[in-house]
C-alpha cells in the first residue's frame, strides 16, 4: 500500500453509484508527524491540510465543496445531510442525495459506512467507546429503517480501520458498561473490542453477516499506514473516511 493514499472496501464493488474510501497516513506532500493528515483541528499547518484534501478528492473524483463534515463529540447524535454542511454536534450522518459525500474523521474510533442499493441512501458513523456504548450504530440503522421503510437485510456495511481489542485498554469503569462478549479481561487489565461490538450491533439490527465487511487493519498496530491518537497523542493526524452517491451522469 506504500504507493496509495486511500483504501476502499470490497463490499460495495458491485455498485458503481457509491464511493467509499479511507485515506491512509503516508503522504507525498506533508512531513512528520502529521503526514497525510485530513484534519484542521490537530495543530497541523492549515495549508498542508488543504493540499492533502485536494489531492485526496482529486484521486476520488470528488468536488471538495460537496463534502459534509461533522465535529465529532462522542455522542449518539445523528443528522441528515440534504446539502453539504458542517454539523457542530454530530457522530453519524446520512443522505439520500447524490453528489453529497459524508466525511468521518478517524484516528482509532470505529468508522462504519452503510449503503442501501434499494433505497439509495448512505450513512457514515463515528463510534468510539462512548458512541458504541450509546449504540449509535443501532440507532442509525433504526433511523434509516423508519425514514425509508427499508429492510435491514438490504443494507451493506463496512467497518473501517479502528483500534484492535489488543491495543484498546480501558479502565474497569468503562469495561463494565459493555456486554461481556465485547471485552477481554487479561492479567488484571481490561480491553474493549469496538469492532466486535459494532459488528454485533449490525447483526442484532438485522443486517446479514454476508453483508458486513470488517477491515483487517488496526490503527494502533499498523503504524506505517494509519494515524492513531492512542499511539501518538498530540502528534497524531487524522484519516478521512468518505461515502457518497455519485451523480447520475458519472
């Protein structure tokens, strides 16, 4: 992957009207420690961020003024994006409009991307431990089901690169807020599996196993390719996850 600036899931490959990608860390432009950082809120030079985003969007064939962003606050807040916008208090976005792309900032928390080929709707969810505990993913599926009268069986989902359970140590107070199957206790230490819990939320919401793809990567472990706040602290940049429906004319 050393010559690539993003990865794409395979779960959407058969559907040419949807684009989904996650940017990588290494950069042909910016220098350490931020590399191919996509966020203006981590202390990086804003001009570098602009150049990084410009390159990413050019490679994805997306117009930069068609992206909806959110200030992620580790909530269960879900917003509908009818036009490109910046939501100040959000952790999940969805849209049924073409040529609007939903952005998720990533640096350990689980990013989840959803697509309905029948309803022609997409969603992007940011799920850290607080959002996962609040079941933001289950609530997003419920919102889509009720608004579009769709069946969960028709949804396709991609759980993107996130921190793996082996590297996500938490305190017992946090650990005790999760179901037993979502955590590991080992040698007096406690670990939460964000990917597994969100996978279970999809399954329990009625999304079939065959319709779910989980990234093989760990943001903490795979330091060559991914930013990780848990690993790098204030020197960590952010990846950007994108999902959207292409214009009819594409």
